[in-house]
C-alpha cells in the first residue's frame, strides 16, 4: 500500500505539465504552417509558369487575331490599296514553302495579289514565332474565309527556316518570291 500512496502523491505533477503545450509542439506547428504556406505558393507559381506549356497545341486563329488581323483584317480581306487580301490569295493557297518564307522574313516591294499590285511592307515573324506557331498560322489562313488548302506542318517550316537561315531583311517583292518557288 505504500506504493499506492506514492502514486497519489505524484499525480498532480504530470497533470500540471499537461496543461500547457510544450514549446517544441509550438515549434513543430510553426514549421508545419511555414511549410504549408511555402508549398501553396510554389504550387500556385508552378501552375502559373506551366500555363503556356499546357496550351501546347498552338491556336493559329489566336496568332492571326493578335499579329495579322490589324493589317489583313479579321475577314482576311485586307484593306484596298494598303494591305493585300489573304482570302483567295494565290500566295496563301499556292506553294506552302513560299508562303512560309513570307511569314518568316516578311516582304516589301511590288507584288500582285488577286489581280491588284501592292507595294507595301510586311514584317517578318521568324524571330518571334517557333516552327509550330508559323505552321499554325499558315494552316489557319489556308483554311479560313473560304480558302481550302493543305495544312502546313512544323517540319515544313523547320526545313524552310533552315534553307534561308542566312537571309537578312524582307524578300524584295514578288520577283524574289517567285524565284524562291521555282528552285
Ligand atoms: C504591318 C502590317 C502587316 C502585318 C502585321 C502583317 N502583314 Fe502580311 N502583308 C502586309 C503587306 C503590306 C503585304 C504586301 C507586301 C508588299 O506589298 O510587298 C503583306 C503580304 C502578305 C502575304 C502575301 C500576299 C497576300 O496577301 O497573300 C501574306 C500571305 C501575308 N502577308 C500574311 C500575313 C500573316 C499570316 C500575318 C501575321 C502573322 C501578317 N501577314 C502580318 C502587311 C502586314
């Protein structure tokens, strides 16, 4: 029975230390919360960063709206005397390599489009767009506004890009473009 007496005397002690949460629990909680906040912010960051990759399928219509429509118009009809039409254009529907070369390097000087001669300046997009993007916008204009021509592939763009890698500045009108197509 001496044993029982001892236990009774000891009891208050542990119950007192139970009442307050030990410091190391707070430390654990603190680091758990810190980790949680850190995890959440990196997770959101990773999701934001991976957004462009998730839309890996390139939308040619979106590229057109953002980069071409200002000149060639959403209707693909262009502006008379200023910007040539893409709808029913022999350049859009013709040799895909020539079309890709126009998109990569741009063109300036005289060129006839659907019976009308233009003498403007079209910027090149080769530095701005990768092969898949050029292929997507080329395919889009070949299949919009009543146009119906075979799609252009990223492989075709890569080959065209490699073939004229040394090219500086835009093509000089239709004379140079036609020479390109006949090689
Ligand atoms: C700043 C205005 C401008 C922008 C932007 C522009 N173009 Fe052009 N584009 C022109 C002009 C001007 C010509 C004719 C150049 C000439 O007269 O030598 C032309 C010519 C063309 C041609 C050959 C002629 C024809 O009408 O078929 C194609 C194809 C073409 N552009 C497609 C595009 C595509 C696709 C984009 C967007 C990626 C684009 N252009 C962006 C002004 C522009």
